[in-house]
C-alpha cells in the first residue's frame, strides 16, 4: 500500500494529465451528442478558453527558454565537446527523419489507402484552401529564416515568399500548374509566427562566441544559465495547470468536429496507415537505432515520459511541450548541458512524425486522384517531405502549411489538402507525441554516448575551480 501511495505521489501530475485527456474526450463527445444543433464558434471558444490560457502560458516561456538554454549549453562546453554533441544530435535527427519518411512511403504504397476511396467535396472546406507556393520558394524561405535580419522581428515573424497572379492572367486562380506559377510576380512577406530556426542559429553562434571568450564571456554564460533556471522554475508552476488545460483543449476540439466517426470511416485506411507508421517508427525504428548506438532498449526511458507525452498529445505542440520536456529529462538524470542543447534544437528541426505523415498524405492524395507515381517522383516526395518537416513550426497543425510543398512535388494542386483535413487535427496530436518522444530518446542517446567526455569536462572544471588540487595531482603523477 505504501508503494502505491508513493507511486501516486511521485506521478500525480502525469496521472491527472492522462485523466484530463480521457475526460476531455468523453465530455466533448457527450456535449456534442446532447446538443440539438452544432456548437457555434463563440460557444466553442468559451469552452476552450481555460485551455487557451494554459497554452499561452506555455508559449510565453518558449523564446526565453529556447535562447537561454541553447546559449548557456553551448557556451559552457569547450568547442571540441560542443562539436561532438552537435554532430551526434544532427546524425540522429537526419537518420530518424529519413527512416520515418521511407517507412511511411513503404506503408502507403503497400496498403494503398487512397485506391477506391472517395475524395472530399471541396465546398465543405473552402476557407481552408492554401496559398500558391513553389517548392523552390519554400526551400529558399527555409534558408532565409536561418539568418534573420532582425532578432526582435524573428521573435514574432518569419519570412515567406508570396506569389501574385499577373493583372492579365485569365485562368483558374485556384488550380495553377507549376509551369505557370513560376512566371507569377512575387515578393517577400512576413508571416506572424516565431522564426524558431533563426533564433536557434543565433543562440548557437552566440554560445560558441561566449565559449571562445573564456573568462570574459563567463558573466554572460552565467546570466543565460540563471535565466534558463528561472524559466524552468516558472514551468514547474505552470505544469500544475496542465491537467485542467488539456481537458478543455481536447473537449473543445471534440465538440467542434462534425460527425467525426463518419469522417473517420471515410478516411479510415489513411488514418490507420499513418497511425501504424507512427507506432512502428516510435517503438520500432527508434528502438533499433537506440539499441545499435547504446546496446540498450529505450522502453524504460519511454515509460518515464508519460507526463511529457500526455502534454504533447493534449497541446499538439512540440514547442509548447518543450519546457516540460526539459524539466522531465533533468529529473531523469540527464546532463543539463545535453538536454538544453538537444531538446530545443530537436523541437525545431526533428519532426519525424510530421515527415512520415507528409509522405503518406501526399501519396494518399495522389492515389485518390488516380495518379500513379514513378520511382523518381517517389524519391522526390521522400526528399521534399524531409526538408518540409525541418521547416514545420512546432505549433498545432503546422504540417498543413508545408504539406503544400510536398503536393507541388507530386504535381497536385494545393487545394487537394482538403482531402485530409477531416482527421488531420487528431493525427496532428499523435504525430506531435511521436516527435516529442523521438527528441527525448535522442537526448538520452546523446547523453549516453557523451558521458565519458562530459565527466572529463566536469572534472577539468572542478580542478580549474580549485588550483591547489590540480597542483597536488601533478605532484602525485610526478612521484
């Protein structure tokens, strides 16, 4: 009995968050079934309001936590160690993302969920149609955002290329082939979303610079370390609101969904293909990579992430989950220098679930249209889905934005994205959960591989702090 009490006490937040997800689903379905008419936008907003406040609290921590964590982590390490940790992280991210895309393509080509299915009526989702975009513009925007001209602006906006139809254009503006789009005039616009990639790049460069400065840069490193700790302290306060926030977020989403079971039935094969891919990648591919690198299985690590995964599912945002992720990994005993570097970078560029989903969705839509993809087109989908996942923001349903880029690669118009909108909100929660889980496993993998170097670096720091001990040690070696 005492063990059960200790278990409940140590995992109270996790248990309450899971209860929040389940209760939100049940209450949302019940309210929708009891209502004689569809809930309007204002009623849904009232129900969602407590969850929206919780989400705002989490998002307000993202920028100071991200910049402080990366800068202090990189600045406190020597350059040789920083390079090794960064290299291991990037190799892990690249490997898992490519594996996710390949797995998704294999599943969707084998199962063929779009063959014989019925396309969605476009009039039902008219407001959701996406802007016109070229693949090369999206890739160039990705590179531009790595180097923001204004750091303050990067906190609230990121660069985006916008195409405009010529004045003399008389064709269908909703369905324009790429050969025609490339002739359209364009200009650089700024979208109202945080340029996380640019902030990450600047933080890494600033951390390297402070590390090179030695004692002169230590005061700034200490400042960023204190800021990071302060943000984690605030996060611990916000965490206690997560069960309530998740409950209202899930309940409001269930209420506003029209005939979800009917939509799920129509898109059932596609839905199950994506879920199967996410499950196989999260518990199969990642486990194999982790075992090959460390000779251990990651299931013990996954079992300790229940609070993080429940929050990721409830918020559908890897960025909003990041403060809780870092705090949980710190409690698990990971080196803070690894955690504060790997997790912010991973939450920005490591979107395995998003990459898999975009590859599956693009080929599914092609199957709906009766289009058979050649091998070269399939490879192009693989490459584009990988690049698109890197550029996807860590916010709910951000994958739909980059989905346009992948559709253009297949030669399908952007508005075909409406064929997956009915169930995308739920799949988004599952793929965000896998994204966050893969980041956490990656942090654990890098921590294990770097443990010897980290211990050596910590010992040198201790000796530098106590010169007398260093002298005594040198005498012992001499004797």
